[in-house]
């Protein structure tokens, strides 16, 4: 879901011998995806708290993260997208969600051309309109949820499979009535269009957009304290960022670590929400709604042919024990 400049994976992983892997924790992350954890990453706070070196490896896709965890080369994936996670566990990989890395309902949305003068009050007029979106992505699932929310039959619409950047161009040219996407492309869409529903309204309606912190079931079982310590440092960085009074200190460090200039990093991170552990454990998130959300995403993927079958339930792949440990400290 992210446009990132990934570091070449194979040479790095080849350097991680089995002996070294036992003495370190390898964490997958994305570049050009700025988050508060990167302040602690740059300052060595994870190494200090966990008592072992952290080997950070940048990836360019969540699917590659899943593959690396299956091979035992990566123990934790920070900010993995929902689609690659669902595909991996549907195929039999034993991964666990242990944390909501970030919620970005305002950074993933659908925009309607301003010329149509359609908003949430007359959304029924979207029937028959032409919409561009990346088929099989979370943006696609979000679109389907929005249409269900407004009572619009997506079957009546002409869906054009386009990456967000391409959709933004077509939208600007007027050949598309509605476009869905994220990041910079979404910002460009907003210049000539309007969102139907805000991020806060989407969350209230159960229309979510978020990334995960995941791990292998084996690592979660064998290293519960290490995992809780990792999530504890992440939670501390999120709380520090959310407080707002250390932004000037944190942002330059985060931007530099993300490989971005400060303005670009700020434009991305300011559209994220970083949830406190107790909020993540609530019914609105890992305590209930996320499992239902996973079921819906899996059903869409099955219909699109991305996975051969859906599991009876995806709730068993959510492990809240490490976050509960963080809250109880």
C-alpha cells in the first residue's frame, strides 16, 4: 500500500546467520512511512530496553515481510498492511497481530468530483458513476464499505482498476467521477474533489484503515517478555508524539530515519493516529471489531480470487497478551 524505497533484502538477510539471529531481534519496517517508533530506533532505545541488538530491515511490501517471517529471518513486522497479512494466514502461515501500528482513516479515502456536487446527503446519486481504485487493496474494501454505508450498489458503478497516482491524474482530467486512494495521490484528488465522509466519521461507522504489528506465533510463544518490551517502547514513542510538546525534537529524527525531508514526513505522519494500548484493546479495535473487519477483507479477497478460501474466523490470529502486559506495567 505504500510507495517506499526498500533496501535490498537478500544481501542483508544472508548476513544474518542462525547464531546471530538467536542474539538479536530482526524487525521489518517501511521507509518513507514516518512513525514515532523511528525516534526510538534512531536513538537505540529498543536495543537498550530489550537488552539485545535490533536488526532493522527495510522492505518494500508486506508480502515480503510475511515471507521473511515464514523463513525465520524476521521476528517482528512493524506497520504491515492488512491485505498481505490476510493472504498469508489464509494460506496457512501462523502469524499473529499483536498491535495496531497506526490508524489512518484520513489518509485512505474516496473523493467525488466537485463538479457532480455529490456529498453524503445525496450519495445515492453515485449510482452508475465511474470510479477508479486499486482493485484488491484496502482502498477497494473501504470503497465497498462506504457504498454499503450510503446504500449505493457498487455493481451499478463502472470500476476501473488504477493505482492511486494514475487515478489522481484521470480524476483531474475529468474522465473519472470518483477515485479512491491514499497518501499524496489522495491529497491531489482533494484539489478537485470532496470526500464523502471524514476519517472520524468512517471509524464511527466501522470503516477502518490501519496497519498492524505482526509476529510469528513461534516468536510470540517463546519470547513474550521481549515482545511486550518492544511494544512498550513503541507505545512510549506514540504517547510522546501524541503529547505534542516534543514534536520539534522528534520530527527531524523521524524524517531523517524515514529518508524524507521534514515537510514531506509531516504531511504523512499528521494523517496518522497512534492508538494507546488500552484503546487498542477496546471492543472498537483488537477487542472485537478488528476480527470482524478481517472476516470482511477475506471475503472480498475470496470473491476476487486472491485467496482460494476463507477461514471460519480470523479472531484466533489476534494475540492481545503482549499489549495487556504493557498496560498492566
